[in-house]
């Protein structure tokens, strides 16, 4: 007889070693976050069900169990970089989304060995409805290459910001004074604009044929072509603020994705990207910025926005700022490259900073942490850091990665990180996100 599984549908649920004579749980032995599957055991006691979760047996309130989770976000610890996995609903009526992939194989190892191990062990393909690459810096997309090449994964649409990177010494662009590692730029009046860009996979391939594209970007393009040729990728395209992604009804709640940036400019040559002083500021500043909404809750993913980019976006949106959210992924890994005006527009209840131990960056910076708390509408602002949540065993050198978990039912939000030294039944450091 096949095992029966249910999913935890409350934001989190506790299990107990026994039920007393008054029908109350005693000897708590586990805390399970929303969306986790539990194995149903053949014992019931009133409103309690015996289950097994993560090799631990215990009694759980039946009201905590159902068939479809709501909104889950995993801010994966990828070191100095960004990567987030989002799941909404179940395999039948839900969605899976990746936002960036980090600089190495951390995300892929997490997906293969933990999150989707059951699927892969049983040769079941995992489908991602969307993959968003905020911009083509290594710490945001290198980790996606092996995932895109993996035949276990299929993809709806891979979205990008449309700006490529080149080795300017090898590129065949005209050798004029405006050539950059992002392609060509033009001067209109006193301002400079980047003109080299791409939308479709065909345009991406054509850009490669011009020569000079960075080896890593060519490797990524090869993975995309492989997935496309194997029928595992449906679409590939550029996003900007004028793009529209259809909303979905999941578990009776609206799930929507608003694209807030990049915001291109229009000149006589057509659509261009404002040049923010140098290559790094330009490609970072034109990151894809997403506002995800589930029910009444909202979440911001801002790539590597910087000071000139934030000023550009504030000027574009004026008094109709769309940036306020409940939870924000800190832009640029907690760097000092931010404006307090933009932070005030975001005005979150909680902030997540994704960074690593690269001491040359010193992320997260003290002012970024401080302002994340100051420019919050919560009485008790929450600031999470994958780097600070990471720990290691000094005896074995084993690393416990600092993933930050988020769960939402469309009204309430709970966030959690694993305790460095968990006690029995007390695995998570849990916080309710509230005003």
C-alpha cells in the first residue's frame, strides 16, 4: 500500500511526542514550516494525527494539514551573490520560479540534493515557469548554467535584462571613443546611452557571432540553446518596466509579478539604456526589478541597483512610487551603493541581505544594515543575512548554510533561519513579519 502524504498549510506547525488526557500536545519534538510534506501514519487521537517528518514521528493538529501550500520563498545562501527559489501552490495548480543563480553550484546542489531529491531520484522532471536573471554578472547567473543544462529540469520562460558583456579587446564593434565592455554607446547632448542590446535568443546568438562575448556568457548561451533544442525551454526574452506577466489565481488568491525595471530611454536611434558613468554601474543599474504579490503580501527583488539607478527610477516614477513592499531582498548584497530616498520608498517590514565572505567587498556594510532598519515601517524591523545565518563546526569544518526561509498565506508572513545549535523540537529561529 502506497504511503500517504499531506502538506503543512499553516505558516508553521509543531509536532509533539504524546497527547495528554486533556487532548493537549506534550513534549514538542519538531517545528515544520509551511509547504513541507509529512507522511501520514496510521494513528489518530481526536483532532491529532500521527505523522513522520524529517525522520521524526509526532502528533500534529489536523487543521495544519492540507493538499496545497501557499507562497514559499527560499533565499538560498550562495555566498557572494543572489539566488532565490519561489514556489506557489502545488505541482498541479502552482508555479516554480528562480530569481538569479549565484556564482557557483550552491543553488544547484540545494535543488538536486534537498529540495527536489525525491523528483530526481524517481526520474520526475521539475518545471520552472520562470527564470529571472537580474543582470549578467557572474554572481547572479553562473550557478544557473548547470541547472539549465540538466535534463531533469524544464523551463517556461528565461527572462533577462538585455545587456551583454564583452571583452572589448576582442570584440568587433567599431573602434570609437564610446566603445565599452557592454558594447557601443552614443552621446546625445551631455548624456551617454548604451545602444548594444538583445531581446530574443536569435538576437543573442547573432550578438555572439560578432565576437568578443565573455566566455562565461557564451557558456550560458550554449546552455540556453541546448535546452531550447531539446524542447526543455519554451521562451527566452528581455524584460523592462513596460513588460507584462499574466497574474494567476492560486489557492483562491492572486499571484502577480510586476516588472518595475529596467527603465530604458528613447532617442532617435530607438530604445537605449542610460549610461551610468561606467560599465559596472550601467549593467548593475539596469537590473531587472520585480515586485511579487501574493494576496495582500508583497516582495521586492532589486538585483544590484545602485545610486544613479535608484535616482533614475525615482525620477521616472515620480510620486507614484510602486516600490513599497512587505519584504525586500536588499539590493547589491548590502553594499553602501544606495540612496536613503529609495529605501524610504521601499519601506519594508523585513529585509534579506544575500552576501558572502569576500572581504574586499565587506558586505553587508554597516550603513546598509542600519538603514534597512531605519527605513522600515515596522516597530521591530527585521534584517536577515545569509552570511550571518551561516555557521561552521570548528571541529569538522562542516558548513551550515544560511538559507533564509519565507512563508506567506497572503495575509501573514513568517520568516525563519536555522538555529546554529538547535534543541530538540526547536530547529527554527522564527519571526512573524508585522507592523
